[in-house]
């Protein structure tokens, strides 16, 4: 039986440091839960940053943190 997104096991969550994010979109592209997107605002360096738009769907798998070239993503386990 396939697991639905609403029954995805919660293992953690992420936080994106907008001061380091350059909005490359790598985390968005590789997120298996599709819970990341570009924000509407810009950081002090002029980049549109990534944000977690659906924290409930985030499983804390750390894929986004692994592909982030700026190391702007922290993963927390619960």
C-alpha cells in the first residue's frame, strides 16, 4: 500500500538562512515532498530566497541541505 503525503512520517524540519541563500533553486528542484519555493522577498544581497511553504509536508530528509551550494539549510530531527 502506497503512503500518501498526509501520512508521511515526520522526522524533522528545516530552516533556511535567508542571508546565505542565493535563490539558485537546487533545493526546490530536488525536494521529494515539493514543500519548497522561492519567496516573494529579497535578502540584503538582492537574491530571492527559498522558503519552506508547507512545513507539515517536510519530512526532514535533508536532501535540500545536501544539494545547497551555500550551506544555507539546517535540518532538525524530532
